[in-house]
C-alpha cells in the first residue's frame, strides 16, 4: 500500500515542527515534495528512514523559503553522493522554469563546481506548466497552476498504485479555477494556517492562507473522502491533532488527518 510520509507540518514561521514537506512511498519508487527551509530536511529524512539514494523524484511547488531552501541541501548532498559513487541513477526535479532558474542561481552561488557539474548530467530539471502530465515516480501526475497571487505555484494530482488520485494543493487555499484538477480526488492535501476560532490571533487571510474550518468545508463540498491538513502555526503543537480535528469534524464527514512530523499515513 502507498504510504504518505509526513516530513514536516509547519508553516514558514514554525520552529517547533519542520516546514511542510512530504514523501509518498510507492514501494519501489518514492516521490518527495518540497524540502522545507534548510538542512532540517536531512534530519527529517534520516528519522523517517529515507536514504538519499531513494530520492530520484522531487517536486518543488514554489520558490518560497520554507519550501525551497532544503532543495539546495538535497542537491548538495546528492551531488556529493553521486561524485562518491554512492548514488545510482538520476535525480529528477519537477518545477516551474522560474523555480528552476532560482535553484540554478542558488546552486551556482552556494555549491562547489564539482557538485554543480552534476546539474544537467544526473540532476535533471523538468519544467512544468499548467495542465502538464508527467510520469513521476512511475505514477501519472498532472501539474496545475494554483492561481496564486503571491508567487507562481504548482499543485499536482498523482495517481496512486490502485488507481485512486491524490491532490496536493500547495500551500494556499483552493482556487475554484482549479476545480477540474481537484474534484474527484480521493485524497486532498491542504494547508490550514490555524483554527477558524484563532483567526484573530494568527490572521491567516492576510497571508493568503485559510483555516481548518474552510479547508474542511471545501473537502466536504467537493466530496473528497480523505483530507490531510498541515502548513499550520506551531503555537498549539502539543494539542494540534486534537484541537484541529475537533474543529474540522464539525464541517467535514470524511477521514480527517492532522499529522505530526514523521507520522505515516496509509493511503
Ligand atoms: Zn509555505
């Protein structure tokens, strides 16, 4: 069975959990989506038991700090392992052309020439555009522009091994222009900045984020049977699962997951 390995659950400012990023383990193949804001990704991967040599497919949704800085670390570590003969095959990075350009600039600025030399050789970028279909980690994946007004961002819908579909909406609320990509999904991965009842303290709307209530109402309205909430504040981290689940269950009848870092969800 496919497993969703939750590597991080926090928003950009969270320090009591890692920034939101995850892997899907399909058995033979593995997909990594985003890498959080730094070399904490290496710790999360190690604690999740994911060796760097298992990472061959990486989707980068957008270029904000909390999603992209860890990618530089992965490029550095994987290029070093390639050079040392400890990594087989290629690393495919799926991202917009703008993210690719930004990562190239960061690599050129921060990494050693012998690591940069692997880019284009064994570290291969695949530019994605709205509606583009690719086979990622062996699974049919459709990328879509989430319609962000802050920065171009891509979500995607990936087919699971049993044919069901999982949709990652990135770190912004659902935009109705994306309905054809999101509707009919069996799993929805959604941001929820905080609880609706805490909206005055965390001000999610100013930051183009939403709350547990809205994410749950959306999943209910779209008839999605499984909903995962993350990209949250970290002030309630100890009780987050309980508190968020309580608020969400008033608006959503499906299976609601509010994972902690390193939780594993059977898909
Ligand atoms: Zn974010």
